[in-house]
């Protein structure tokens, strides 16, 4: 079933139409990556509303999926939406409540001749299972990301700053074909590696440092995401112990991953390894998150996630240990859930690399 058909299958008497205002679900419905617009899903039509800056690109992207209507001063979004709803006798429309500001919600409420029905979770929920063609895009995005990591291994050296390393990384991601970055990369070194989402600064890399890089690119509209921690010059026994514990935890999580397991069970498989090694207090975040059109989607592999994860879900596997003031280690791969296990689409080496 194509994505538009899946969205249409959500329509019923209570939810006779859906208005997608957020870029991720607009892309999901149409595969059009257009910065501004709204997409109206109707039982018999899909209308992409945008202004003249984007109409040509939208028409190309929408070929065969639906039609594009241009909005301007004489034909506003609300006028066009009202016309489409009234022509079909529809008096209610689903909206993405998480994608609307309070002001936007108020304006839509006033201007549309239809009741607004929050339906974000239903629309987002469709994206949990990735179709084979989506999985292929995610694999291609990760392949390019792995290639960039391999290039970076030849670049990281004592004497350069975190900022310089960050710039080298971003340059290479774009040179590898990135349409954008999945998120601003995390590049931290030495004691800064104990901050899971630290920001690159002017610190100079030195021998005996861990360097953590967490990064991803967008290719064909889909995000990659990976983390590797490498050592410069040498690693102390404590660094090796922590690295080995994180790697064993990640492998235990991946070994426990298959469709039907809950996010909590998978998180626990990895967390147990870290707990038993005595570092439980230093693994504060969740084991993994889904990713696709956005780098953070649902379902998650976290202690609070009691829902079984379906085959075709694509999640990160990223345990970490962070010792404040000392150092931290995180290793992140991305896996696709299968009925009999999972497919790891991250190809970069995971044994401790000392550069
Ligand atoms: Zn990441
Ligand atoms: Zn991640």
C-alpha cells in the first residue's frame, strides 16, 4: 500500500479529511520535500496547497499523487480548504496538533468552516513501519554516512579543535550528497565526551582523549544517524573497560532485537550489561529511537515503551556511559526490525579504534 493510501485508510465518519501542516507528514503523503504548504487528504483527492515559490517543485514531486493548488492573496489556504471540504459536504478535518502553534490553531479554527480534530498520533503512527523502499533509502543514507566516518578516521588528530573537526565532518557529509543534516552533529573530545549531547567548542584534541562523533545526513528525504567514539594515541584501562562495557551492552541490545519485543525489553537487555558492570548510574538516556523522515520518530526502545515493536520498524541502538568530568562513550548503529531478529544497516567498525 502506498503512503497516501495508508493515510486515506485513516479516514472515516469521525475523521472525513486530514490537513497535514507539518513537513514530515506532507513528505510522507506525497514524497514531496517542500518547505512550506499544506496537504489536504480527502477520500477522493490529495491537494497540495503552496505558494508560487514552490508550485513548480511541488507539481514535479506530486506527479501522479495528487494536484497542486497555488495560494495567493485572492485564494488563501483557508478559502481553498473550505472550497474543497464544502464541495464534498465535509464539516470536520483532522489536524496535526503537534505541528500547529497556538496562534495557527486559533486562526484555522476561526477561518475553516469545519471542526478541527486532533489526529497527529494516528498520522505519525503510520510511519512506524518502513516500507521496503523506505528501508532501501535508509540503507543508502547510512552507507554514505559510514563512508564519511571512514574518511574522518584519516583526519582526526591531536592539535585540531573540536570546531575544526566539526567543520570537516559537516563538509564531508555534504560532499557525500547530503540534502541536509539529520541534526547538528555532536563532536566532543576529552572530558567533554561525558556530555551526551555536548556542543563542539575550541578545545584542542590531545593524546589520551576519547573523541565522540554523533552525526547523520538526509538522503532522498530519509535520515541516517550513527555514533562512534575513538581514542587518540592511547586509552587507559578505565577507558577500555568503559568502552568494552558499552560495546557489550549494544551487542546485547541488538541480539535481543526482533519484531514483537517491546522497547522496554530491548532497552533492558542493554541496560542490564551496564548495570552489572556497575555503571548503571551513568547511562541516563534511552537505548534507542526510531528514525526515518525525521531523526526522532516512534516507537522508541526505552524503559517506558511497553508496546511490541513491529517488523519494519527502524531504530537506533545507542547505549552510552558518561562519567562526569572524566569521559564518556557512546556507540550507535541503526537496525531494521525483522520477525527473526534484526538487520544492522551500519557498516562501520565498532572495536575500539586508537588513532
Ligand atoms: Zn545519533
Ligand atoms: Zn540517535
